[in-house]
């Protein structure tokens, strides 16, 4: 069950659904390699965020969120390729969504680190 009060969890699920739908479009256009990479990285963000919600400690939470950020950065890379390749369709809303999600995630990590030092 999705925690509706947890913005990063909710946004990661919404982003993953949008990535799945976009990858289906890529596959229809026979863009299988990038579709596969993008699907894996884009859905992994939310999986790692979900895993972080059950972290064993603050350090474990930060570690899991950092893994999610790595997946976010990989997803950004694949989206940049899609955006710049003339033969690829592109969804500008995905770019906006991932930027927003990234800002939230970086803030969570920063705040968690700061609170760990208190």
C-alpha cells in the first residue's frame, strides 16, 4: 500500500508508471535497447525509495536513498539520449517529473545527513 502522506514515495510510483508507459511507446517504435535500460533504471528509483522506508537505521536509510539517486541519474542519462536523438519520441513531462523527484530526493538526503549529526 502506498503511503499517500509520503510525497517522495507517491511521486516515485507516479514516475515509474509514466516510465513504463513511455517505454511501451519506445518498444512500439522498435527502440528496444534504450527502452529496456530506461525501464530498469526508471522503475528502480521507486523500488529503492520503497526499500528505504523500512531502513534499519538512519545510515541505512541514507544509503538506500543514495542508491535511488544513482538510479535517478542513470534514468536522466537515458532520457537525455531520447530527447536528443531525432528518431526517438520524447515526453517532456518525464524530464520535468524526474527533475522534481531529484530535488525532493536530494533534499531528503541532505536533511537526513544533517539530522544524523545532531
